[in-house]
C-alpha cells in the first residue's frame, strides 16, 4: 500500500513540475485530435485535453483528475508529447494542492 501512495506522490510532484515548466507558454501548436474517452478534445498525439493547454483552471482540473485516478504498474502511461500546460500569474493557488 505504501508503494501506491509513493506512486501518487511522484505523479503529483511530476504534474506540479509540468505546471511550473508551463510558465511562459504561448499556446497550442498542435492540431486537435479526436476526442478522448470523456468526449474532451485532445491535443494531437497526446492524452492531454486542449483546454488544459489554454486555461490554467482546466490544467489544474486535469492534473487533479490524473492524481485522483490513482496509478497502476499495469496502466498505460500518459502520452505528453511537447505539450505545455496553461498557467496563470494572477490566479489564486488551488486549495486542492
């Protein structure tokens, strides 16, 4: 059980790093692909919703959904490509983190 909690922590830290790296991004450079399993349009060649690349709240919601989904050693990894998640210089920190 401790191993699963460790995986969640690593996933959360990785997602936070992705969010910090996203500062200064200038938008989506990829073409939108077919909708994902939830009907949400994804950035072409990735598992990242388009909304998460243009809206900081959508990016936070996406990261929270990934963390809440948990992890598994048998699950397929997320395809990130060269996507940059949206960020905000003015939004308040999300209390879920």
